[in-house]
């Protein structure tokens, strides 16, 4: 009987989460690693068991250690030790270690990023953003909203959207990203 605690069983969702956090497509990752799109897709879905031959180029592409990729258990320390990921000039600091499901990140968007004209993006998932500092420029299906510190937005990422910083200083925010259909649920005490 297979032990469900085997770290290798959780590599697929972790690979997908890393790729999504970087905003990378399977095709781009295939170009970066030399691994076919179909193999990458089967790895992420758990239909193919990862081998060292596949994991080494993926760890390099995602800029993580092999231990992090397979989530080798730490020895009793529950703290998350985030390793920043820089993608297209934006810094993503992972705040969760759990593969798959909802992922939390602190993001830093540099001034005037991206440069205009803006190209709306569409991808699978659902996003929740809390602005810590700065003013976030959000376009959803052509409608513009400026979001300030302490404000929250959430949206289906299949809606054409732009998340931008039009200001002269970086924006800091917290972002939760969920796979398609997995929304955040906010409950108030009472």
C-alpha cells in the first residue's frame, strides 16, 4: 500500500503552483526546460511520477532547491521560510507551503509596472488582493478601479484583467490565488 505522506505524491500540485506564481505557461516552461508540454501537464496533474531527470531542470527553472520542490519535511520548525521569486520585475514572496489549493503571496509591484499600453490577461483561477501600501490600478473587463491601502478586491481571473502600478513608488499587497472555482470565503465573528 502506498504511503500518502510520500513527498513525491505532492510534487504535481507544487509544480503547478510554482508555475502559476511565476505567471508562466506550460509552453514557456517547456522551452525553458526542454521537457515537452504533455509531460509537464502529466507531471502537474499527477498522471506521471516525477524523476530526478525531470525535477532537476524544473527546480532550476523555478529557482528553488530540489528539497523545496519535493517538499522534504523540515525538522519540527513550522515557520514558513519564504524565498522571493522575481517574475517580470515583480517580487512574489510565498506565504504558504501547502501545494495546490489556495496560495498566499506578498507581492511587490515596482513603480510604473507594467508600462502602458496595458495588455489585459486571462488565465484560470480566482484572485483576492489586499493592498498594504500604494495605489493599485485594476482593470476588469475594461472597467477601471483604483484600490488603496486597506482595500480588498477579488475577481475571477478568466475575466480580462490588468493589475498595474501607475505610481512613482512600489505597491505592496497580499494576494491569495485559488485554482478555478476555488473562491476565498470571508467569515465575520459574531
